[in-house]
C-alpha cells in the first residue's frame, strides 16, 4: 500500500521539522532556501497538527466507549 504525501510517519515528519528549525537557528539562512524550507515547515506543522487532532479524537472516543461499558 502506498502512502499519500500527507500520510507521512509522525516521527519522520517531526524530525524533518526539527531539522528545518535547526537550519534556521544556525543563522546562515539563504533567502530562497529559507522560503522553501519555511513552506515545507508550514506543511509539516499542518500535517503534525492534524495527526495530533486525530489522536486526540481517538482518545476521546475510547474514553467515551469505556465510560459507557
């Protein structure tokens, strides 16, 4: 089964986002590279936020099911 672009492993996406943050922290940012990396970081942040929301919803679902049993 092939994973969609937005179905990246959470750990890998988080690590990539951390690498981008470290790149910016070095202070050697090239404007063009920085814009590309910023765009990618925004995509990763959105992906991670969505995955966290899914996990939170699943946890709520499990708790509700447990409370009704």
